[in-house]
C-alpha cells in the first residue's frame, strides 16, 4: 500500500458512490451505497499514519531536549570542578559527560533522515567528530601548543575565542573534544588518565586556569549546537524540519523516518562504530573507552524511534502501524530490534579488546551483523509500502 495514493484511492471510491443512482423507491429503498470498504480502510490507515508521523517528531523533540538538559548538567559539573579541582569533582564531570552522552546516543538514531544534521554538515562535524586529538587542543606538552596557545593571548576565554582558535588550527570541537580534555590521552592507546592537577592553578589567568575555562566553553558550545538541532525537531516552530515533515507528503515522511533508521543502523552502528574497531581503527569514544555504551544508547534510540517512546513521551508507533497491516512483518521487525540490543550487550565493555581476543571479536562481528540485519528488516518495511523507490 503506497501511502501517497491513499487519499486518491478514497476520493476515487467516494466519487463512484456519488455517481451511483438510487435503486427502487419507498420504505424499501436501500439508500445510497456505503463507500467501498477498502477505501474506508485506506482512509483510516491514512489518519493513523499522519498521527504516527506527528508522534515521531514529538519523540525526536523529547530525545533532543533531554540531551540538552543533561548537557547543562555536564556544564555545571565542569564549572564546579574547575573552580576547585579535585579527583572527586573530576570524576563527577566524567560521569556527567557519560550521562549526557548516553542521551545523545539515543538522539543519534534520528540522523540520516534528511534532518538538521544532514542539512548542515558543518554543524554535524562540530558536534560529532571522533576520536579527538587532545594535543591539538592543549599542545603536545602541558606547557605549550594547541588551541590553548591561542587562548593565552586573548583577554578572556570566550566562546568566540575558542571557535576562532579552533577554526584557525582546524581543530574539531564537540563531544569528543570535551571527552579528551576530561579523560586525557586515550586509554585504549595506553595513555595515562587525566589527573585533576592539570587544572589546579596559582593564578586565574595561568595556563591551567585557561585549560579549565576551555573545557567549560566547549560544553557551552556543545549545548548551543544541540539546541539548534532540538529546535528543528519542534513541529510548532515555524519552518522547522519537523513542521515541514508533518505537513508534507506521507510518503516522504515515512521514507525519511524508516530510511533514516536503516541507514543509521547500517552506516553508523555497523560500519563506523563496530566495523571501525574490527578493522583496527580507534574507538569512536576512545579516550573514555565507552563506544559500547554509545552503541547501547544507539540501539535504545532506534527502538525508541520505532516504538515511539522517550522517557514519559509516547505516541502511536511505526510498529503499531505495520502490525495492523502485516502482523508477521511487525513480529519480524520486533525480533530484529531485540537482537540488535542483545548483540551489543554480548560485546566486551571495552570494545577495543575485540581486536585482539577471538571470542570478543566474534561477539563484535555478531553485533555488526545484527545491525545490518535490522537495517535489512526495515528495508523490508519500506518495500512493503512501496517506499523504496
């Protein structure tokens, strides 16, 4: 059933009914014939589909707003730490980064839909370029080099100063810049963890103090960038991506939603995160050695998109829509979603270990294959509705 043809089908049958003359007379007249049953079903399906598409944007908005909320808590944890550096407060900032990152990992499932991060490649790169080379930010030694050298020459460490210095040295910002500054050299490369003393300062303008303000500004820049994305998922906001989506053709909306899930499972989860490690590349979240946690969040995000839920926000789901039309296809999709999550749980917490341990490698390969299988199952749904063209 092509969703774009539902309205025309219904109008066609309604027109036929309107042109059909009444038969007989008197009390035994049957009256006008009822609209064709299939046309009525198509109309009901169209209404359900419109509701589902609108609900999808609400869940996407909630997912991104939760990311913004937790990023603000990350910023607060960093500010507390740099005011009075201690091992405990540094650990608190790391936990806050991981918590906010988990939320963003769920939000990543809305990539590849033709949405705000697909339309703005610079914004996407600013948020998520990995892994980060911390030496580009603070220099190859703690005393000299990197973006920090530029920040030692300006009156204050402002967001604009950080952006200008990073742009001048072609240094990526975003999640992994913050990660590297909090965790230090990548633990998977044998680097030492970041000590809190790197932020202890004798003078509020010395290098350690400015290092701390750099981390805080990186968090503020990340918040501003993710707010831009969240705003585009607000269907009440004029000319937002979500508003255009819910007011546009159903075929286009479903293609974006389901096609985006398939592409995300294939490109981001199977190829970039799992495939990269299997090919010997560094983990995406290398400094914190937490790429498996990223993948677990990604799987939850895909599940949340297809089941239409994020926290307390729920909506009619794509799975409900498929189930009313083809229960067997819906069951197969549910099974693929479950295996996607389970396969990631079977991976080693330190995903980089898959490169040297045959058993752990097999688990990572199984997880990669499960993401590809889920993508193929979503492709089946697209073909079922003739949306794969």
